C-alpha cells in the first residue's frame, strides 16, 4: 500500500525527530501533498545494545511484532529510526512483506569519496552494541572507506553519556557530552563523523559543533528520512490517492 511505516519508540524523541525530518524533506505546499505515514511508537522493545552485548533480553520478538503491526496496516515500506535494531536487519527483512530501508547503508551512501580531495576517514559514533555488531564497519568496508570507532580514550564514554542523557530527557547534558566526544576525535585524523545513533543528532542540534567545523557530521536519522522520502515520492505517494 502507498504509505510509509515507521517502527519507532527506540527512543520516542528520536522517532519524533525522524518524523519532523520526513515532513521537512517532503516538497509540499498543502496538507494533501505530504506523505502518508503510519507510526508504531513502541518504546517497550528491550534495549538493543544490551542484547547485542549479551547483557539484556533479546528484542527480536518485539521487533518482529512491530513489523507485523505495520504490515497488517498495509504499509508499502518500513523505516526504523534506531541504528542498533539493524543488528537484526536480515531477520526483519525476511519477516516483512514490505521492504525495510537500511539506516547504515543510507548513511554510508551519503559519504563523498571524490578522488583528489582530502582523504576520507570516518568515525562511527554509536552505541557499544551497534559497534560490536559491526554493520556500519561492513558497509564502510564494502565501499573501501577508511574508518575508526571510538574507545574509552577517544570518546566512547562521552558517546554513551550523550545517548543516555537524551534518552533521559536532558538534551543539554547530551549536547555537552557530544561536544566532548567530538573533541576526543580531534587527534584521530577523522574527517567525517557518522552519528550512528538517532539520539546523537538531537544532542548535536544543541551542541557547539561550530568548534569542530573541520568535521563533516552525517545524521543517520536524516539520511534514513531522505531515503524514505525518495522511495515514497518515486512511488507517487504524495498524491492524494493512497486510500484507493
């Protein structure tokens, strides 16, 4: 069916941020030109990062149940504004009747690698679980892009603190931790930073990223929204005929 499905709630603020980006990216001048979206905001899905690291319950059953909700409604594509959930991407794709857009592949596709320009070295900021899963690293390897992931000495503790603060509703504390994470990357040779957790862009909005202007920030939520909107516009879902 001609509508977008969003499997959200991981976390709720990141889902709202993603929805705002969908709206901003849609070339509409009136209500009827926007894209129809069904959002399943399901915050009780067990923590994805903990599960990957072996310290928490498996969220796959809850993720597949969320996929079922959207498929039963009749969506035509599914976007999941949660990076760590993509550890189970293959299982979700196999389970879903509608295609599922991959957030990491959308992000990596946005990295310019023009020959002759400054060499690209990508820092991936994400949950410890997403980094342990390795799906960002695999997507970068497939394109031959040099990358690094933080450790305790070059920013991962600050990334953890940022994500925790935003999920807890303290965006200013998240912004301060995000700035420290960028500062820690300054000596690593990174030129591009993937914000590979959808809480990080929320903190980045409130952070003083201008102090790190040499770093190109890639917003995983924004790139997922771009891919989702492009898919829906290509199908013509912005036309007021989705109920037919």
